């Protein structure tokens, strides 16, 4: 399996929409376009045979938080999970951080064991826990706050 990690392009909008069916194509396309023209974020995808099968968003801090980056929306297509693709994607993002980034943050749902495993394997440490961080139709979700100092 030949996985290629690259910055997302507008042509990836359909594949990204498939990963996030609740977004729909138009929202996926809009978010991708905004990322492409922004200097505050990057989206990476993992491709197999040209198809984006995983996604990660990196947002960069500004002002007195310009030394921070935050990882969001890590997802791998169900049929490609447990193959190390998420680890490759996060590792690639870490390797390609701008020079001013010193600390990388991530938030993971408390019950998302696979994501926790990826981040811990790559040296992220827990620095907090936020109860009722996300309000969803069936109640609240708690998140674990993670960080990795890269400088």
C-alpha cells in the first residue's frame, strides 16, 4: 500500500466530503478553499492511488499565540484504519511545522482510543481534561487536551 501525504488541493474536496458526510460537498469545498488561501492553516491528506483517504487540519496561532499550532479533524476512511496512516499524517504535519511553532496542541474525544494512541506514540502529553466540551444531540462529550513541545 503506497500512501502519499500531501497538502490538500481543491480537487480533494469530493474525497474530503466523503470522509465527513455531515459536511456535504459544498461545505467541504468552502472549508478547503478557505484553507488554501489562508496563511493561518493547512490541510493535509493521505492519498492512495490519487484518492484522499485521510485528512488533518493544522491551524496556526497569531499574535502572542504565534508559537502554537493546533491539530484538528484527524480522520481516516474506515476501510483504511489501523494501518498507521493517521500516524503518518500527524508525523508529516509535525515535520512540516513553520519555524516559529514551538508547541503543538490537540483535542481528542475521551473515548477515541485510536487517536489517543496515535498522539501518545508521537510524544504528545496530556495537559488537561475538559468536561462537556462538545454538545451533541445525544448529550455532552468530554475531551482530553494534549500537547507536544517541538522546540
